[in-house]
C-alpha cells in the first residue's frame, strides 16, 4: 500500500463506520514505532492502540475529515479537522457532552520497508480545553508540564545546534506545536514580522529552506520532541496571554 493511502486509511479509522478496518492500518506500523501524541509519548504498536483508545474514550463519536496531504521523501503530512462530543474523561476534565471541533496535522515517517517508524500528532490542546472549560485554561497549562524546565531543554537544543539563538529556538519551538507567527508574537511580545525573521534564520542555520524541511531534519536527528517540549513550557510561562490568542 502506498504511503498516502496508509495516511488516508489512518484518518478514516477514527470514524465509527471504519473502525473495524483498523487492523489493516496497524499492520503498517513498525513494531517499535515512536509515538508523539499530545496526550502521551510512547513506543510500540501496543502503545499506539493505548493512545488511540484514550482519545476515542473521550470522543467516541469523533469524525475526522482530511483537508490535504503533503509528501516529503519518506514523510507524509496530513492536515485534518475533527468534530465530536465530549462523552468521556479527557485529561483532567470530566465529560461535559459539549460538541468539540478542532483541527490538526499528523506526520507519518516511513522506513525503506514502507512501515511507519515515527508518528507525530499535532493538536492545539488549548483550543480543545477552551471549548470544554474556558475558565480552567490557565491552570491546565501548568498541569500539562511534566517535563524539566524550559531552560534545561533549551540548553540541550543548543548542545546539538549551537548556532541557534534563544529567540530563534523559542519561535521555532512554538511554531512546531501549531502557533502562527501572530500568536507567537503575542506570547513573546514581539511583532509577527520579527517572529518570521527569527524562524527564517533558524531554518537557514539548520541547513534547510522551509519549516517542513527543518521538521524532517529534526525528526531524522530525533530531536523534534525537544523543541515541542520548549514550546509547551513557553505556554506555561505565558498562560495569561493565551486567553488573548
């Protein structure tokens, strides 16, 4: 099965009428697939089921619709929208029965045997939290952080990529978890044009010509998750500003 067909099949099995076809998708996973999801970072086919089942427990009637696919060598990026009722527990929120609608993207990294070796789901959890319980957003950001503090992560990035400045790391990290240049500017109190400049310089220093190419390089280096962790920590430190995005 082609890589785009595999990616399309994955989006379809979220929908109730296609869930009985999930085994065909699981056969496309490498036994030691790395899983980077907004709710957990895991490894292996069994843990992939765990992550998916947890999401379906919260939104059992979820419907996912693809908007577009992008292909970059051994990498497929699927952009999509999803809609479903909050019927089960999700993070620290009890069921509200509210209709939740959000968008995101999924990155599939394939090996030479056409098996998925890395799965990355990018979803703006803040958008979902706002819809479930708007007044709890600030506290939720604090609860999201179960990692080391931001500076330790940034120092780790600088060890691997010593030419990147602090601002370049911050802007790139927030971009990798789904924030636009305008939103990043609000969080960091700089203009969106300055954000674009920092991102462009960082991409160039990584030897790349686009954000997606930079993501592919960091995936290959197994360091993308560090940038995403930094982005999450920045959100924690600026939780009040999130209300104005």
